[in-house]
C-alpha cells in the first residue's frame, strides 16, 4: 500500500464516520428516507473530493475536523447527484459501484427524495459552526458550494450531457461540459481548504487551477477506462459511451493523444503546485493516482 | 380588492421580478435548464411564503429588499418541491396551476435537474450579502432553511405522504406529516423576518407558533377545497384524495368539525400575535384569507 493509498483509506474512513453520525439508523415515519440517504452516501466510494479538501487544508494548517466537515458536505452533493443521475429518466443505470442503484434498491420516488434531502444536508453541514468558527468563512463556503452545484455548475453540466445524446459535441464542448459537471465540485474542493485556512487569492487561484487540470485528467482517464477497462473492477458495464454513439474526449483525441494529454495536464498541475513546495506532495500523488488508476 | 389582496399582489410582483433577475432568459448550452427553472418559478403563484417573510419583517423595520430576498429563497425551495412532487414516480400530476407540469412541458430528466438547481439557487440567494450585511445572520438563515427543507422537514414530510398511500394515517400522523411537509417552510418563513430584524427569542417563538397554526389551517382548508372546491378555480382535478382512498384531516374530522377547527386555529394564532399589536394586521388578514379562500 502506498502512502497515498493509506491516506485515501484513512480519509474515506473518516468521511464514512461523519456520514454515520449525520445519518443514524432511523426508526419511525421517515426511516425509509434516512435508509435511502444512508445507502446513497455510505457506499465505500473513493472520496476523492474530501481528500482534495483535506490535502489543500493541510497546506494551511487547518484543523482536520474542519476539513473533513467541508469534505463531507461536498461528498453529499456528489452522492445526491449520482442517485439522480442513475434514475431511469436520466442515465437509467441499474447498478452503481457493483450494487443496485438507489431507485432499484428502494424505488424512484424515494431515490428522488433522498437526493433532494442529501443536497439540503450538505448545506446544513456547512452552516454549522463546527465547520468553522467564523460565520463569514462558512457563508463563503456555502455560496461557492451552491454555485458549484447548481445551473452554473454540476446541474448545468448534467443538462448539457443529456442533450449531448442528441448530437455529437466538439472537443471544446465536452471540455466545457466536464468543467461544469465534475470540474466545478473538484475546483471548489481544492479551493475550500485554502478558504478554511484564510489563504491569499493567488494561493486559492493556484489550487483551483490545479483542480481544473485534475478534473479534465479525471474525465479523460474515465473515457480511457470505458474503452479499455475491466468491468469487474469498475463495478459497472463498460463501453457504453461508444455503444451509445456518444462523442468522448478519447474518441475525439484518439487513445495515444489522450494518454499524452494526461501527461501534459500533470505537468501543468505541477506548475500550479510549485509555490507550495514539498507540502503539496499528497496533491501530486493524487494526480498520479487519478491518471494511473485501473477503475 | 382588499388591502391584503393588494399587498399580496404587490409582493407577488416583487418576487416575480427577483426571479426574472436571478433567471434571465438564457442562450447556449444550458438554455433548456434555465428555461425549465423559469417555467417552475415564474408561475403566477400566490407567494404566501414570501408574504409571510415580508409581513414578519415589517414588525421589526427590516428593509424591504432583504425580506424579499429571503422570501425568494424560500419560494425557490417551494417551487422545486412542486416540480419534483409532480413527477410520474411521485404524485404523477399532469398539470399545475392550470398549465402542463414541468416534466410534461419539458421532460422528466430536465424537471429533475431544474428542481435540483432551484434548490441550489435558494441557498445561493441567502448566502449573498445583499440578503443581510451580517454573515452571522445569513448563516443562521441558511442553517434553518436547510433544516426545514431536508429529511427533518419538507422532504421527510413528502416521504411520509408517499408511504401514506399504502395505509390509512391517524389524525396525529397526518398533523405530523403536514408539519414537516408544509409546516416547516411556513414556520421558517414566519420566523425569518424576525431573524433579519434581530428580534428576541420570544418574538421568534411567537411567529413560529402563529405559522404552525397557519400551516395546519392551510392543510385543513386544502382538504376542504378538495371535497367542496371548484376545479376551474383550482386549476387541477379535485376529489383525488378521496378517490385514492387517502386519509385526510377532513375525512377524519368531518366537514363541520374541520370548519370549526379552522376558527379555533385562528383564535390560537391571534393569541400568538397579540404581543405585536396592530402592526401584525397583515398576518391576521393572511390567516383569514387562507381559511376563506375559494381555491
């Protein structure tokens, strides 16, 4: 196990513990809703976004618990989006991480509500003073998370993605789509550690720029895995984008150019991290992990 | 036109103006999403929740614009919940206020995303400093709105409501359901004007208690209209609860007892408003309006 894998596992465990506290096993009238929210969030995910928060926060000596709370809030947004994206009216995915999707395990109505309530919970977590003693810091985090989640961010990206099924997008259009759909949350994750630590604007910008490269690399790698990956490792069917005749970054670039693009993005990310010196090691390792993963 | 009707109309116009600013006619990649968000929010609704905010805020001399922004945020949550509640997997309602439901006018995927993005937008509106110059006030509003919207509030109530289709609820269970499903937002609306105005705890509690009575009266009146109302005025089919064999407050109380319950709730609300004297006139008029409306 590498140092990064150990860090990732520790971070993921801490996030699961927070989710378990936030979403206790419920009894009574709303038990089904809480059950679906637990199923959606306690899912053994890699927790890359919370890891980004914590790795950024460490650069500014932010107390661990604060970074974990912000990471948990962002991960709740990510989890809700997966529940809604999997719905029959959206991507119609029967499985997620090798388990039945939320609407298969429960039902569509419950999955819609669980997603809605997870979104609310994300904002509730940020607004609590355990996240940061200064209200002005919490409110800035809230504003940026709302912006990254909504029509100008994640939801907007998913809308463009759905419409992309009707026509082939260009390379630039796919990059734009990805920046909204997954990039906005990545960038906020990376920047939020700096916000918690009262960092300067150039430091915040550098972490956003790093995450912009990371997000694009993540998408290119996802597309490569969809072409070349192992369905058993992925926990889902592969080759679906190609089967659906969907334009992907890899289809547009070709496999070789896509691979070399990953390395150029890594160099660009390194350039942005330079100002932080060796302390940015975990962020460097994360980039390498994202472009080398097998699922 | 009564004074209240004029006040309501002015307030509704101001809310529509804010929504128009927040959601301009969009072009380009996300145009469809913004279109569905506009359709969901610029809908000619009565805007009772924003009116509650403004009427409460006036007791504490809060600048109009601040109350309107909080009202707009709460109304965005209400509008998103209607879009999701109307979905085929939920209440499967083909129309809303005499127009095709969002998923009929657009499609299911767009309606799900528009609801999601409207929820994010609500939190974005509250986090902006135009809502209140003090971050501590904004963050308290954010925390309470998240709480009222999520599993312990509106979403939880909708979950109980969906499960109620499988069995008959008791009177107390329906009251609990209603407190979560619509009451939580009513109570937050009423209290938020006091929060904006830096009011005391007893003043905040009194406004919450007033809204608790108002919410229950609203539900009883809704049930009465479902039994006795005019479908042309309602803009939707009536008698659906009875046809679905669903327990309603009116079915459990009987029409006569339901009507007398409305008057007892009005007396209780008056008791809570007493401390505010004549300045609470609009809140009194709103209560009378809710229990006397014809749709």
